[in-house]
């Protein structure tokens, strides 16, 4: 057992979930600074060499000093990720990515730490697409708010050199893994459809790194003490592939044929412009390649990675992965929504007008929810609560927050009708786990561990029909997971009919 203790922030995040077991494998003593201790797996809570300190938001935490007791190394992973950056304002990004880093840097100086490892991003020096190969000398100022927040955080970390503390800002490219979110989860979802895709002529070059490699590199850096002169911001990667390669290898991992059509990239760019999807398509067509030779040379890190194999290994494993290929379910959802939406439209319009006439605020309520692959999306419902009601799950709301007409709409389940648009767009299914809020971290973790983010959330589902709310996240996730083992078109039809006939009590309030 190492006599040194390592503090890890963001331990329950994507990379943290892989890093903590890797550090424990090498017998490092750990302190985990987490917002919510309930999100830590029971194995961590029972490990005598893991100390868990609930800090809440680190930038305003009063317990961070206690978390730093006996610590010699800080691994700073916490912050708002790029996948959800557009859901947060600039102030929130600066608090989470900049103020938090500044507070930890000051703490490292005051406690005379040995090492500070900061997880940064290529977006600190690019906007995700670059015609040049990016190395450690890249200095382009990012235009995105997210990129600027990571760049400012790096600048605070760089102050440690003057205090004799070794520091690193690791600029990671796209990170892949079975449980990755963001763009990788979207690409997994796209590959899993099995449909022909127009990527056959894309010859771009994009560097990626697997979550396992990222964890290995961080552990390697913690295994010994490095000279302060080696400090700096470094790019790292497993290798470079094209978008066509990514889809091909993902589908190999899913036992699906590649099915890539040779559509000219110029045609795709034109279509993206017409559909106002330029940024998303640019990430599929454009290049973003890095040269990490300086990192490997400086730290004598010479591992050789089969990047294509890592992509294949990033396919969700286990009995739930087969559900991602359920094209029949999607076809059923799309067809039923296409028929139902025109019929429901007059009802939605009448209800929306009645809502606006009886209480101030919009008739249709929009709220960010978590969908398949943990991708956030905007969920539409008829507003049933007063406009100033707190944005919390229904079971945490008071019955007094529901308007008189809202009670009738909820009882008849008419408030769910606008979600037909979400189904048509492919963000939801008719049947699946009810989508939760980004703040319901315990439920997100419980669902993630049971593979529930491999399918779209639903308007109704087994828990909804059973009248179960979201107040007990673990129990809800266990119950929702029973649908995965019994998912079929017949099951979906029976649950839809049961819901239409009044089964379940919807999203209950207190």
C-alpha cells in the first residue's frame, strides 16, 4: 500500500468511475471529493483505504480542507462536461470549471502538494475541428464558452510551477468507452440502428483515447514523483481513425455489417447547412488529429494501443446491448406517432389555450431530461403547475403547486400528449423508463449500472403503469430493468393499452 494519499474530484463521473478501480488496483490510498456520497458504489464505501468526503459544489465547499488531509496528489476531474455545456450558462461553466480549479490550486499551494493532475480538453485550444495536427504548442483561442472555461482553468493550474509543484493539464480528445456519453454515445446509437449510413467517402482523421487508456496514463503519472520542469499542458491519444472507421469498428463489435454508402462529403455539408446542423456534421466530417510525441518522450510512456480494437471494445456489453438494434420498435414508435400527432394536435391546442386562460405562463412546458446514451434533450408536456414552481421531480413538488386544470390533465394523462413530438424526433419511445432530470444523480447512476440508457425513455413504462414514482431511485431502476429482459412489440402494445385505460397514477406529487 502506498503511504501517499491521492485526492480525486469527479470520481463518480465517466473517467472517475474507471480511474478509481485502476488506482486501487495499484494499492493507492484515496480520498474522493464527491457532491453526493450516495452516488459512490458500495464497493468504494466499504473499502477501508477509500475515504469519501461529501463536498457538494467544490467552489463553495466548506469541507474541502478536511478532504485534503494527508493528501500529496490531487487528480482534478470534476467540472461540467462539453456534452452538457450548452445546457449551462457561462456563469455556471466558470464556477464549475474555473472557480473550482482555482480553489484547488490555492489549496495545493497552501498544503504544499507534490503533484496536481488536471483533466482538460482539446477544446482548450481548438473548437473540435482543425486542419492542422495539434501538438503541445497549439495556442489557438477557443471560441466556445466551454473551451474558454477549460483554457482559463489551465492558466490557474500553471501557477503551480512557481511554487515548486509538479502539474499537468491533460488535453484529451474524444474519449470512448461502453458507458461514454456525449458524441460517442450518439455515434454508438447511430451505429446500432444497422441502417445504411452516408459515411463511405469520409476520409477525415480524428484522434481518440479510450477511457481505459486515460485511466492507465493518470495512474502511471501517480506512480512516481516527476520533476517540476516536466510540468505543462500535454495532448494524449490512442491513435487516429476516420468517422467511417469508427462506425465500421463499432458495428463489428455489435456483429453488424458496416453498410456505409459512398456519399460525397460536399453533399453532406450542403445538407447540413440546409438543416442548420453545421456544427454536428462538422464533427463527423472534419479532422481533429493530435501529436502526443512530447508526452511520450517526456514521461517515457511507450505503450502501443490497437485503436480499432479499443473502438470495438467500447460497445456496451452484456445482455442489454442487443436492445440497441431494435429497429422494429423504432419503426412502430415512428409510425404510431406520425398517425397520432395530427389527431392529438387539436386536443393539445385546446388544452394549451385553457391552461393559459386559467394561469399565467405558457401552455406547453419544456424541460431538459436525460435520454438514451445519457444525452440531454428537451421534453415537452402540457403545463400542469404554476409557472414559478421549482424545477424538481414531481414527487418532490407540493400538491399546491398543481393548477386546478392541471389536476384534471394529470388524472387523464393528457399532459403527456406533446411528447408525441419527442417520439417522432427519436428522443423518446412510447414505452421505456420515464426520463429523469439531470439533477437526479442517484437515479442516473442506478439506471446506468443496469443498462437502461441503451434504450430511449418512454411516455409510459412498466413503472408508470405500476404507479411507481421516482422517490426510490434504486427500486425504480430495478423495476425498470425488468422491461429490458421482456421487451417486445407485444409488451409495448399491452403497456400502451393499459396506460390508455388508466393504469397507474402518473407522476405523483406530494
